[in-house]
């Protein structure tokens, strides 16, 4: 989400004027008694709430005042080029427009511009940007569809967001069924097997085993990683589209693994035969140590970026492992 600085400043100014009008109304009602209202303080608190909402909760970016000269703006106003109107008004709208043009230089994404200011930004048919603005895009080296304009958030949701969400939900379902295009979870596991094995050795494995609530692992001593088998459970937790149609995918998968180790007595070994295979190596009945292998299921959460052009996984990051 991109918010031009001029829009934020105008919002704060409008709030300040509304507070002043409200205070004036209260004063008239109270007649000889003036309310003790700190207008400047109210504006500061309102600004703090807005910035918290935008920057921290919505992860928005505030676009700084654009680097356009006063002379360029005056010349544009005199020529009545949009977003200036036929009277030469539209200074703030011009700052908004140039801040969007500057933002395009920092990203390959398309900007979805929501504005109901028809006179400043829309063409006569009201189905897209004004030709003056299209010309600005071309002069700056951008295609005309790098900024798409919408009259309201509702229109944006109807035309772009909802269809995109439906498409991503379909992709997510296919990923969970492990039948999206050429992307297969076990291919990812093979390619990044070393990443998993590194986390399943030494102290990392000991920590995973001790924190597990799975039966046999309560009794397994000196656990050692032996092998990781094919995944038999896939869930795509999150999918969203990146620039160029690439996909970010967050997976949760189940992976059967084989661990070696030992248990302390034969009773444990017998009770755990459905999830482990322990046999006495030493015929001495007084030796309670029984070695063998266990077959727990590893729950792995990881993130990948799938490149549309090559249909390959380009980035991989292992987030968590647990039994």
C-alpha cells in the first residue's frame, strides 16, 4: 500500500478543521463557558493513530514529496495538462501523480491507483487514465498499464482483488493436492535435502526429540538421524503472487524419517513395535539396553519462491521442524 505524503498531510489538515468546527459548535452551545479542548494535542494523537495503522498494521509505505521543480509544475499548470484543471488548479494532485511516477522507478509491480477525482486523473470515457498521464508514463519509459486507475476500493476489489484471490485459492488447493504444474514437494525435498539433514543432526535433533509429544521419542536415547523418506502429507498454508507471476508459497508437510537409538527396557520395546523396531543385541538378560530404529513423522514448515518463467524453485527457507 502506497500513501503519498501530500494525502496524509491533507487528511491531518482536514481533521484539524473538523475539530475546530466542532469546538466552535460546542462553544456556542455552552455560551459563556469555553470547553477545555487541546486542538493541537488532538491532531498529534490522531496523526499517531493514523501512522500506527498505516505503517505497523497495514505495512504501508509513505511516498515522500516528489522531486519535481516548481518551474515544471508552473509550466504544466499553464499548459493545463492533467492533473491540472482548466483554471490551472491541481497543485496537490500533481504532487500525488509525480510521487506515483517516482515510485514506479523502485519496483516492477503495477500500481493500482484508487481515486474518484475524475477531472484530475480520468479520461473522458472514465475508463482509464487521461491521455496526458499516459504520455507521462511513456516519456518516463513505462508501459501505459503500469498505473491502473479505480474509482473506489469496491471497484478495485471487484475487478482485481476478488478474481486474484479466487485464482490463488485454486492454486493453493492444487498445491495441497501436490498437482500444481511441474511443482512437486518431493522434488523440493530432493533438491534441498541437505538443508533438512543439517537440522536433523547433533544437538538440533536431540532438542527436537526431547520437545516432541510423540510416543516412542519419550524413550529413545542417543537419537541419530538415518534417512528421510518421501513426504506423504502436503498442505499449502499461504500463497501469493509476486511480480511477473512468480509465486511465494509457504508449505507444511509430513515427512517419515528413520532415527536410530536405544531404549532402556524390553517392556518399552514391545509396547512401541507399531512405531519402532527394537531388538536385543546383547543376549545378557541383565542388560536392559535394547537398540533399534524409530519411524517418527517430521512436520516441516518452509517457504519457497516458484519462478513462472522457468517453472523451478529459486529460493528456499526452512522455517521450523517438529515431530
